[in-house]
């Protein structure tokens, strides 16, 4: 007997069922037994007097009428009979399962699982368990598909457990940990998750499996961290202190305390022989770009190339322009985007390969295309939350294992940070440059738009500029464009002779986008009408007004990012949210926006309102799918597993110690799965 035995050894599983199970990813007994129920039904029989309306429960009673099937037209029918429990007579009906009639007979006792309707004092039957039903009181419910039925999975799992297969799951957790957290054994947990005897038992079994799963995951992250700290893991970027100091001295502002602190952390990483793997968090407008620029400059002074990767073409254009403005002709800087002409791209690629180009700014093109660097020392991603987690792995494999800095404005609650970015060091800019005035945020109804437009005229007359964001139509670039175009036409008409209005959207060619952005920056445009293409990163400090149309369609994080486009200079800025929300959540979001300006608080609210999967795009993030753990709800276990994993890695040569053999082996087996 072996856990790798094919499910075919179970009675009732032939080639057809083997193929069917394969559609659920199950081919061995181990797969079958690690395919845990995703919820449980309480099959303890209940007294009818204890049931509440809508509750699903098991009732045992004596059948007191002959079962009758009534047909209504084609295919629809209803089986009805009555059962007596204590002194109550309950009517039971099953829809479209006429064959169940043979399973009940007057005067016999039966056991029925169904849904209770308290007003009609009736049970809508879901399942006849029969008098002989004797599973544990809790029945697991499995994910099924059209090839495999719930009842089949129940049957086969039970068979495998009866044959003793669960005993073959050898303990992998050290005895110390089992004792400390009073965890049940691996084999016991596997069995109890399928056939628990009580609610408490499946909770305990779940707790053990979650801990195991999260501990292994954290050990993997720690192993990456550990590798990063090996002396020969990275590059030693011996930058010139004086050159860096000179650059900082010519900046038009002095760095904030927080900027100085994170810069020191980053520079120390560059100089060390270790591999840098650092996340830089800082709210919108906190000044991350200049930190990136200084770090890139530092690696340049040590003779290394650097790359800055951004999620949008517009941001690529902007960063390219600001780096050029900062470094002039001293450094060869290139832009690399997917929209580029083939010939131009060829030339740039050649110059990157032979080292003539020292800094590259680009979108995904930087990692997607066959870009080879002659001497890549540092890779930075801006707006990291827009990139999938798996991209981090690609960087590791690029160049000579360059140092990596990832920047994000999305504040991540700790429990998520240690999961999503668990293998990284974190630097935080927790301060805005001096002199920033808080942005005033107003929510107005559509009817008030004419007033907003007149008020805006005054603001424009003071020499400021404004953004108008057109409504977001999910997954329809066509409609987004239509909306933006209409808004543009309306505003052009309203402001004829008073203000210069321009339109920007994602469908434009790169050089068109570039021309518009330049003109807006140079204040040749007063009002920029745009789709959400400007959501992240765009920096025009003279723009002080952000009007967001149908603002209730945007999530909190998105609204915060959009609002982050203003309040970047010293003049007072205003965000105007125009919306007539129909839903309660829509209203709530808008109210929160008018009250909260701190990105961290907003992120927390967003998380509460939408859940982590939505907020952080975890589904697309490339994180491993956990069998039992849930990284949001199981944050206590996650935190514990994190600490334990760190401690284990601190034990010298732990991989060689007997008590850790099980863990080490499992770690090696699962190593491939992370970030694939
Ligand atoms: P973000 O962190 O959102 O990427 P940016 O790097 O775009 O922010 O910076 C926002 C604005 O603040 C830019 O105009 C930038 O020049 C300016 N800035 C950055 N650091 C400072 C500072 N220490 N003092 C004053 N202004 C600063
Ligand atoms: Mg930025």
C-alpha cells in the first residue's frame, strides 16, 4: 500500500472513473485524500421545534402517509408525504425526484436532510438518508463537477480511509511544535477532515492542516531570504559617495527624513555583497521617484546598468522625461515600450546589450522581450501592485542576479504583506514632503456639475490645471473611450474661449500620448480629460483639481490613486467626486473618501468592504493556492507560522537535524511550486 497508488485500486473505479477523477486533479490515493471538503453539513438529527426558518437539517421521524408523486406538465413533479416527530406532523416534499418514492414507506422510520420552512411548517427535502444512515454527524461537502458526484467522492474517500491509507501520511512537523500548539497528527487530521465526529474535531483537524500549509509556505519564503543573505548571492555595487551626495545637493528640494532613511537602507543594500530584495512603500505623492533615480544613479557611478519598470506607457514617458531632465546628457537613457517601431527597438536593444545605454525605462517590454543587458546591476519596479507576484521570479533570472527594488503606494496590511511579499525587506516612507496642504474632497450629485464647472473657471484663472476622469466601464475599452470622448466634447464646448481642453486615453498612439502629456506638463493645456490611464504615477504638480465622473464606480484604492494625482505641489488641491450612487456601498465609499485621506486607513477599509482577493488581485497574483488555509481569515496562524519559520531558519544547519527531516523533505518537494 502506497499513497501514490492509483485511485483505480478502489472498488467501483474503472478507466471511466479514473478519467473523471482526473478532471478534478485526482489520480492517486494521496490526491483523493488531500482533496478536503470545503464545508460541512450538520447531519446530527434535530428536533423540529429547534429549527429556524431556512435552516438545513436532518429530521428523523415516522412516515405517516403513503408517498404520492404529482406531475405538472412536462418533467416537473413533486413527491409528498408526511412524517411525525414527537407530536408534530411535518409535510415533506421533494421536487423532480420521483424515484425517491421507493425509498419511503408508511409506518417506517426515515431520516431526511432538508431545508426548513417555518411559516409552512414544512421541509423541502434535499436528500433521503434512510433509517440506516450512520455517518458521523458532520458530512463534508466536496467540490464536484459534471463528471464526479458528491456521493461518489464520499464513497471512495470512505473506502480509502477504511483501507487504512490515512495512516500512511507520515508526520512532518517536529514533535516540539505538535506539543506546543496541541496539534493532532497528520494522519489523524486527514481522516478527521473527511469524516469528523464533531464540529470541534474538524476545526482541530483544519487548524493543524492550515498551520502545516502556512509553515511550509513561510519556510519557502525564508529560504529565498536566506539565499539572499549568502555572501556571494548578489552584486557589490560600489557606488561613489561623493557623486551621490552631489546629485542630492542639486535637487530642487531637500529630502524628507523618511526619504533619507529609506535611501540609506537601499544604498547599504547596493553596497553589500548580498542580493537586495526590497519593497519600498510610500503613499501617493510621498516622493518615491526621486529615491529610484538616486539609486539608479548610484549604480551608474559603480559602472552598472539599471532598469525601471512601470505599468503604463504614460508613466514610462513621464519617468523617462524626468530622468533626462535630472541627468541631462551625462547618462545615456532609453525608453523601451511594446508600442515601439521594430527598427528603433532593435537599435536600443543593441545598445543595451553592449552597454552604451546605462538606464532603461519601460513597461513589461523590459522583461517580456529578449532584452539582454551587458551589466545589469539594479532593477526597480514602480507601482509594483500592478504587476503579478510571479514577475519577481523573472527578475531573479535576469542579468547577473541584479539587486531588486519594488515600489508601491498600496499600503499592505501586515498579514498580507508577510504572505505576498514575505521574502522581502521593507522600507517605508511615512511622511509627505513639507508644505503639502491636505486635499479637500467633495462629493456632489450630477445636478451640481454646472456649478462645479463655473467654480473650476475661477481655479483655472488662478493659473492652475485640472483633470477630469471619465466614467469607468468595466472591461469595455470601447465604452470607456466613448465616455471620455463625450465628456471631452461637452467640456470643450462649455469652456470655449476660456480654457484649453485635451483628451487622453489608452487607445492613442505612444507619440500622441507623449505629446499630450508634455503639453499638459508645460501648461499648454488647462483641462485634461482622461480615462483611468493616468491612474498611477502621473505627476504634474500644477494640477490642483481632480474631477471624477461617476465616482461610485471606482474602488477606494483606485479613487485614492486618482486623487493622488493632485496635491503634489504647494497650492491647495480639490478632488470632486461626481456621482449619484444607487447602492449603499457606493454611497459609503464616497463618504469615506470625503473623510479619510490616509492611504493606509483607506486600504484597511477597502479590505473590509471588498475582501483581499479583490483588493490585491490575489487571484491573479500567482500566489500558491492553499488547500485549507485562507490568508485573510487565518491571519493568526499565518503570523505564528511566519515566526516559527524565521526561528527554524535561524537554527544552524537545521536541514540536517533529525527532528526537521519531515519538514525539510516536504519543503524540497514543494519548492518548485512557489512563484511558478
Ligand atoms: P510618488 O511617491 O507618488 O511616486 P513622486 O515621486 O511622483 O511621488 O513625487 C511627488 C512630487 O513630490 C514630485 O513632484 C516630486 O518632485 C516631489 N517631491 C519628492 N520629494 C520631495 C521633497 N523631499 N520635497 C518636496 N517635493 C518633493
Ligand atoms: Mg510614483
